[in-house]
């Protein structure tokens, strides 16, 4: 069984949700994760706040950011166990982030530490 990263992308990182909207979204997200965990397929994950980030570029150049003004931001990710990429995609389809127009969930198989795949 492989592991897959489900990477949550927000098309407009400049939008700020109200505290009420955040509470609803967090409950939906925890319920979604709970449904995956109930199948013993949840490995872990985290949100990625926009503040305090840095970007390290070629030749050691460091900039503040990324900023919400960019077209797309990564809001977080979870890691799941799945028998196939199709199963991981089915998990991704239930992600509450998809309620936002233009948002997406990228599904990527995680390379194994033993060099397989």
C-alpha cells in the first residue's frame, strides 16, 4: 500500500474567511479526516499558515512570502494510505476546500524511503 499527499490549493490566497466561516470549515475538515481515519487510511497532515514564511531561491536569495497576492497558495496537506491513486483521488473528492471555486486538491504518490516507485 502506498502513501499519497493530498495537497490543498486555494486559488485566491488573499481572501480572509470570517471566524464563523473558519469554524464551519474546520469542522467539515475534521469530519472529512475522521472519515478517512475510520478506514485506517489517515497518516497525518497539517495546515500551512501564510504568515512568517520565507522563500529560498537559487544562489541563497531569501525573500518574504509567499504572499496571498499570488494566484495560488497551498493551504495545507494530509497524507493517506491507499491501494491506488484512484482510491486517493476518491478521498480527495471529499475535501471541503473544493467548495471554493477554483480551489483544488493535488494528489501525489509519496516516494518510498527504500527507493521503490
